[in-house]
């Protein structure tokens, strides 16, 4: 049995695919588990979904490639949620509101650590950051 992997991706659906079962087909075809972390899909507009996938690494890669072939733009989530380290003052305002622990205070250095792997792109940290160091670029 292969080792399981996790991947967090951002999907942009063109209008023509909004009524197609792209995600359910990919999940079934490639034997993956999924978690919808964020979604904004409305009729007559491009759809956006942040998805967590779990399965065998080659199955995740194959599913992502298949979704791209269907016309879905796919990017890793860590490319869309960023922290500008030069702007961050390590005040900790973001730590208090982060629901996943992606932002945490290192007790020894007193610096805020950003773990992009834990981030679900909820966006709560963006408006509470006084120096505007956190950003989301979907």
C-alpha cells in the first residue's frame, strides 16, 4: 500500500463548467478524499474553490492533470496565500484569529510563524493585520 499524501489546491472554474460534476468525477475516478475549504461559485461567473485532497501522490497528480484537461485552472494554495516578511511586525494580531493554527507565535523568538500547509485561505488574518503583511491572491 502506498503512502497517502495531502494537497491543497485552488481551482478556478470557467462558466461553461459550473454545471459539470468535475470534482465528484475526479474524486471517484482517482479514489481521493476531499475537503472543501472555501468556495465561491455562482451562476454566470467564474467559480472559485479551495480544496484539500488526500490520496496516493500519483492519484492526486493524475486528478489535477485531468481537471486541467477539462478546463479548470489549478494552482497550489501556498502560491495564493502569502505573508510579506518585510512588513510583518510580529505583533500577533493574526495569531489570535487564525482558526487552523497556520499562524502561531514562537514562544522562544516571539516571532509569528506562518505555516502555509495549515492555511485554509479563510482570509480572516488579512483585515486584522495592522501592517497588512498577509494577503490572498486568487
